[in-house]
């Protein structure tokens, strides 16, 4: 049987076992088993405890959605070499997708494209550039913009420094 489970902001767990005749029967025998990947901080709980978060300065008309949804202001923090984002934001009058710039200590080595939730549970893309500029986008319409401008959640977004 082949089972793969992934969790947002947590780790990934995969295991494979070939059983005669069932799913996975065509997998080569003798492959090493995969085991859960454990973050040095323990688990997803690290995003709410042990991390010192700092506010992000929003630009281009983007604003926190804390007042409307109680999801927290957009913030960034680092724990054990992992950068965490949290909070939610929106852009009442659609314009530039650029919403903030990360402090230099929190910036990735390569440009990152990360899936995020936007208004109505629609998928969006968070782009974090090497200079720290962050922008969001979605292909789903919302009012005069897209669902990213109506609401973007940063909950569960994390990446290792050096990414």
C-alpha cells in the first residue's frame, strides 16, 4: 500500500509498503521506508509559541483583515532557522500585488512561490523575492480585483532560511 500525507506548515509523512497483489504491488522490493520528517521545533505549534513575531509594514493600499476576520495582523518571525508568516490582509481598492517587504534577516536565497488561501477558500500564490518583496495573486475574480485582493491568509506559511 502506498500512502502519502502532507500537512500545511507542518511536516510531510510518507510510507510505502509493497503487498502482493494490492496497490503498490508493482513497486520494486527492498526500498527503504520513508519516515516522518520532524522540525527541530517539534510541530506546527511552533508557529504560535516560541516565535517572536514582528509586524509587517503593508504598502500599496493593503491592510490587515484582523478587524473583519480575527485572524491577526500580518507578521513575520523566525525560530530555529525557519521563517513563519501569519495574519491576513486585503486590498480594498485593487492595485499593485506587492504588499510588504521582509527584513533582510528573513529573506530567502531564491524566489519562493507558495500556495495560500484567498477569499472564498480559493487558492492563491504568495511570491517572496530575494530582496524580500512579497506579493500575492489569484486567478479567481472578486469584485473589481481577484480573490487575493479580497482576502489573503498567511496562516501556515513557513520556509527554512537559505531556501
